[in-house]
């Protein structure tokens, strides 16, 4: 199972990767903490301006550095059939790690919050995962000459909503992670609640979740908006869902 998650690295190499990642954590944590804003600001103190895009870009840079710290040690495994899978798994592990970091730093000071900037981690996570996919794709191209399947240039017509067959599996993995992150935050929101709030039927949800629809398709944009919006799907659309609607 370990070799499916990452290459069979020598113990000393694995320790070196851990040390590098610890150093990156130590460098980025103070930068993120600097974005925390006091929950109570006296009337005679200027209220800081929100910086949501800077916070998102900081997490994206953090993720990319963590990726390179480990992926740069995969050199001897470039020809292995699992190489692309290992890069994808690395992306997922880093995304999970950063989600924990955000929550830990948010909870670290009860009198200050990162949420002041108007973005929760659902939004940050979506942008981080997208940036990580592109980084892994660039890294694969540099080292093997082959793009990751989920980011290869499509030969479909520009107005096609479908995804090339070889891109489906990896895109589905990213979307299921997005779904799981959202449902962990809003466990009472059902799939039909998400569909109704996105104004899309369940059949579009099933196709999108399986990776069959492009990110910029109408269902793709609608589901992403709900899953990264930081709001319970049951409260988004005021119109009551008809009985039996699917």
C-alpha cells in the first residue's frame, strides 16, 4: 500500500524529505499567521483591509514548495508505470496537510481569525488543488515529456462540455475530494440539496463527479460555486424543491 501512495524511497531519502517539508512549514506558518486579524478592533483603531487573493496565493505557493520538495526525489522512478499516480497522490496529501494547517492556525488564537478576509478553506482548497494539478503536470512534462492525463490538451471542439477519456479518472478524484471536503463542513446537506442549489439535475452531478464534464461547462461552474462558497446548500436557493425532484 505504501508503494502505491509514493515510490519505495530509501529511508534516508524519506527522512530528508520530511526535514525539507518541516523547514517549509516553519517558513510559511508565520506568514499565514500574519493574516490573522483580531476579532475585536477598538473604534479608534483602523480596520485592516481584506486580502483574500493574497491569502489564497500564499497557500498556493506553500503547496507548490511542498510538492517540489518531495517530487524532486522521485527522479529514479520516472519510467515507473505508477509515476503519474504518485504525483497525483502527493498532490492529495499536500492538500489534506494544508487543510489541517489552516484549521490549526485558525484555532491557535481564539481572539483572531483568518476568516476576516472573506474566504474559508473550502475556497482555498479548490484553488490549491487546481494549482497543484498544474504544477504536477508541468513537473511531469519536464521530467518525462508526458502531460498528466487530466491536463492534456483536449482535441474536443471548444464548445464541448465533455472531457477526453484519458482525463476522466484523475479529474474525478479531485472532484470527489472537493465533495468530501464540502460535506465534512456541511454534513446535513445532501447531494440533492447541492444539485438544487446549483440548479442542476442529479444526472449532471453524476457526470460531473465522474469527471465527464469540463470545469468550464455550465454544470461544472455551478457545482464548483456551491462547493467552494462556504454556505450550506439547503440555504442557498429560497425556492422549495418539489417533491420527487431529481
